[in-house]
C-alpha cells in the first residue's frame, strides 16, 4: 500500500469518530434535559409537600372526629399525592420550570466550555 493512501483513511476515521461523538453528545444532552425536568418536578413536589404539611398543622383539631394515627398516615400520603399532582400540572410560572430553566442555562454554558476546550485541544494537534 502506498503511503499517500493512508492519509485519506486517517481523515475518514477521524471524521467518523467526530460524527459519532456529536451524535453521542446530542443524545446525552437530550437525556440531560429530561432528567433535569424530572429533578426539577421532584424538587417542587417535595417543596409543596412540606408546604402542605405545614399548612395542615395550622388547622385546629376539634377532638370530636380525629382519626388518630391512621388519619395522620392517610393525610401524609394524601399531601404527598397532592404535591406530586400540583408539581406535574404546573406551567411556566412554576418553581420547577424556573429551576429547569436555570439548570439548562448552566448545562448549556458547561457544554459550550467543553466544546471550546475540545476544539482548542484538537486545533493544537494539527
């Protein structure tokens, strides 16, 4: 094999590797976005659950129809489900949306820094 035929093969391999890396980064970023959305909703759900429990503590018990320990467990579970439903049904003014927006901004900045650093490293090789 001639030496001049090796260079195009190396270029092709390098190009294929870069293309595969870009596809991987895109799929990784899509997974990051969905996981960030999930984490933001989970955080809002926890926050709302704490809020609901605090609100419930302010209600004065009459002593006439209190269910004891079983009622307390039921109300805790009910507050948890209310919080999950409220967090998943929230829109653009919600806490989870603002958290997601903030984290995606940080993620984009980090991805840009990584891209710049990797570009400058590959430029130095040539």
